[in-house]
């Protein structure tokens, strides 16, 4: 069953997803995972927030992956997000120059996460956004959502996804800017204020 | 009242029967677990109650999610795919070789992409500080590996057979031996984290995590096959496990490949 016969489409069926469980912390997170923006880049932004469960309790055992375009709306093709040191087997971290567009950040004991990336540019008819994939203990299949940035109301009003979403839930997809200039984006997995999650077909 | 295995067994059977009824009533095959699968208790407060908003990727080639982050030789070291060589000494346990292909829904190989694995040691203990199971840690085993798929989509790891372990969700709860896999495709929509199991594990019927995949054929796709041709003489037992990534990809980019 686990040698896939690729000669007929009926036999190429998807491998089911499973939860990441509680013990991914020594395997998946890596140093500088959230330092996606090249050092000193003028278009760097800070994203931060909390991940909450259906009772409003923060999740200390979740992680997010962020994937976004550069300020010109181009998608990065550079590798090197988790550059390794062949001598020690450890991590060198990003080189501070190239933008890979991708990062991985885990929530801390308070359920808080943060990342620095570049302000994404628009692609096609879409308002600028950062794609987010959420993983956690207890989550049998990861969840996709998007972080849109506030400010350009015309672009947000024209965005195909935001137009499709129930207006009462639309704001769960749009970050808010706090006094420090960072963008706050909380993720509520369930219940009041539940984040809009996406399915791609 | 203490939650027992018999309680969980009843819930697993009820979920399975409910799926069979949906199928009999004409519902489609469910290749993925439902996020609200309650026999796995950690799901109860961590699944959305609102249906997801569907995005038809064929309507918009500009979607960020239709591209994937890139990984390369800088992101892995040469021995990352050999979990038995990461310390000064040899880990304890039965050495195994696990190999297979990463494919998309059209059966095409996913080339040059990152595969990450993590697992318990041969005694069933993770090298993770929060792990409280009192099986011994192995100073020569961390249980973390990475590799890039080759031009045919193949990955290959050398490791030790992980042990089963208790996990306290209910009285006498045991996880069947498994290796966690994290995979990227050619589109971010194809992202997958899952677990690979070993053939004929007697714990399968009791485990609400593998049973969260209620379709029998889909569940079987999580179980590797013993493959004598992958066994290395005088060294390791071989297991074959192909992985098919779900999720749409950008077909117009791939034409002619």
C-alpha cells in the first residue's frame, strides 16, 4: 500500500495528515526562524500575536510558518532559511542579505509569537498579504490563514478573498498596528472571534 | 472518572461507523482526518467550528500559496539523513533504512524539496525536555533528521527503530511506533506534516491518532512496507514509504516538465 503506483490516477491518493504532537520542539524550530527580513532593510516589518484555543487559553505548543512576497510582490526563490554549519552540524542562521520569504516561529510559554519580515507587495488583484500555516498539538490537519496589513483600504476592499468573507469575520484576517509600529495578528482556533481559515481547491 | 481504553475504543468505533454511514449515504471518501475527531482529546478546543473559506486556485495564478519556499544544499549537512551518526557513539536499537518518493497528486516527483523527520529513541523516549516518560534517554541519539529529495523525488534516512510509548491521554494509552515527517511541495498549499508507522503494529486499533483517519485505505497509506531490497547487508532493515502531497499546485508553471 505504501508503494504508490503512479501509472493510474486512481492509485495516486493523498497521504493523510497527522498532528505535529507535543515533541517537535527539538526538531523543527531553528535559530533565526522568524528573522526573515534582511538586516537593516528599510521595508522590514514586525509581526506578532498570540494563538488561542476555544476557551481563550494561549497555546504554548504551536508554531507558525510565514510565507510572503517581497516588497515588489515577487516570490523569493532563494534557499538558505536554515543555513547549516557543516563543521559543527549546527545552524549558521540566515546570511542577513538574501530574502527567502519563509520563516518558522513557535509560540512561547505565553502563547506569543513574533517575526520580522519584509512588507509584502501586491500580486495581481490581491491586496498584499503574508500566507500563514498553523501547526499545533491537537491539530490533526494544519490550518492556512492570511495576514493582511491595514492602511490601504482601497486595496483591501478590492481583494478577492476579503470580498468573499463574511463581513463580520473579515477583520480576523487584518492585522492591527500597535503603538510600537509592530503589526498584531492573533489567531483564535475556535469560538468567539474565530480566525478565518482557508481551503485551497 | 478515569478515562479508560474501553471508553476510547467505543468512541473510535462510533466515529468509524459514522464515516461508513456517510459513505453509504453517498458522501465522498475522506482522505484526511476531521479536525474535530474527539477520541483524540487535544483536538476538542483546537479545531475551528466555522467551515473554511474555499479559494479556487485555478482562478488566480498570482496566489502566494501557489509557490513554495526553497531549500538547498546550504540548509542540510551531509549526514543529516543519518540519525545514527550525529554523536560520538552509536545509538542503541535496531538500525533501519527508510526510503521512498515524495509525489504530487498527479504522481509527479517533488524534486529538491526539504523532508524533515523526528522520532523517539529505541526505548520510546524523545530527546525533548518536556517528555516525562521514564524510559532511558540515549546520549547517542537525538532523533532529528533532514534531507532534500533527489531528481526522482526519493528521500532516504538511516535511523533506529523507534519504540512505542505511553502518553497519558487515557489510562494505558500507548502510541504505536512512528516517525514524524514534515514535507514541502512545489506549492505552499501542499505542505504536509504526518507520521509514518510500521507494518502490523498491534497498537493500531487502540490509538486514536492513527484512527483519526477513519477511511481504512487512507489509514493504510500511513504504514510503511518492509522492503528487503532496501535492507542493507550486515547493517539495517529496510522500509519503503511513498508520500503523496495533497493540495492543488500551479499546473501552468509545470507544463512541459
